[in-house]
C-alpha cells in the first residue's frame, strides 16, 4: 500500500543546477567577480622602471645617480620613488598568475555565460576590424598624454600607462620562455579580457544603472544612463587611451543595440584585441599592451 501511495505522488522537481553554490544566490556574481579578480590582481603587475629625472640646473656639479643618497642620507626622488612592488623582471610570472586565477573564477561563472544564445553577426567582425584601426590611429596621436592626463594626475597618478613589457627584449636568449609568455599574453589579451569585460559591462553594469531588477532587462536595451556607464567605464579603465576607448566602447555599444546579442560584443572585442596584439608584436608598439 505504501509503495502504491509513493508511486502515485508526483515526482519532486529538481532544484536548478547552480554555477557553484553561492554563485547562484546573487545575480551579479558571475558577471562581476571574474572582472573584479582580474582588475584587483592587476595592482600587483609591475610597471617599467622610470629613469631618474635630470637636475634642473644643467651646470650643477653633483650628478644624482639612481641608488645614491644625498647629504641627508636619504635616497633622492627618481626611479626608486616610482618603483613597483614587484621587480619588472617578474612581470611574466605575475601576469601568468593573474590569468590563471581569473580563469578559475571564470570557470565558476561559465554556466551563466552559456545561458546566452551563442550566435554571432558578421557585423561583429567588421566592428572589430574597424575598432583596431580606430584604436591604433587615435593612440598614435598621444592626445591623452598631451591634453588630458596632465590635468588628471590626482585621479590616475603620474603614470597612467601600461606595463609595456617587451618579451622580445626582456626574454632575449630564452626562446621557450619568450614563446610561452607570448602565448599566455595573447590568451589574456584576445580571449579572456574580451569575455570577462564584455559580460561585466554589457551583462551587468549597463543594465544595473538602468533598472532595479537589471537581470530581467534584455541585452541591447540601452538608455542615457547606460550610455553614460559605458563612457565613464571606458575612460576610467583606459586612462592612457581614453579617447580611443570611449569611441571604441561606444561603437561596440551601437553594435549590441543593433543585434541585441552580447556575443557580438565579445567577438568584436576578440578581433580588435587579437589584431592589436599582432600589431604590437610586429611593430614594437609595446606601450599599447
């Protein structure tokens, strides 16, 4: 009798499979956490050493050399004053660790990313090609360094540029290390960053500033608040390429508004970053990565 009653009961509904425990309890976590980890770890990325500034008086007898001390016994301002927490030679290890840890977090969020239908418009590749031309062309003018950054040092500090690590020079004589690092760098530049950045920006931030239950807002529905979020984000996260970044992210926003598809933004980002990386390695424009 008991068996008959149990067989007559409707089966229990399966609980939805979460991305990873607490990931599913917060709508924002899969979108925000991978990007947060990547950006936070970037704090430890070493910057190139800055050579000491020459003395103001060209006829001054005492020439200050990096590592020397002045009469008071203190080290003069210069290279040591802007030295990174980690020596520049360790950049490949720091960057590789940054990529690996971000990939671990991305794996937890991957199920959310897969929930968006994987379809791609040909416009995304065209946008990516146009984007790299725009980025290289505008950055070559150095407008930010000349007209913008000198007035925003309180916000970005004295050095708002990139690490500009040149593996062809720094790892000269170590071909295996050089090739390995270039592989890791391109994985980060052309695959990981486009994925986590677009899902953070289009999947979370643009929708978050527009609606309280932002997760219910369709991709590509962008109001004035959404546009403002794109522009502010681009400017704050790419200070050394601020103008190019604002125009590039705005162009990709137009693409997403047109196609209503977040994967188009990802593909456009992949194409731009891949071509930019090839350009950097080919022409030695290391300041762009």
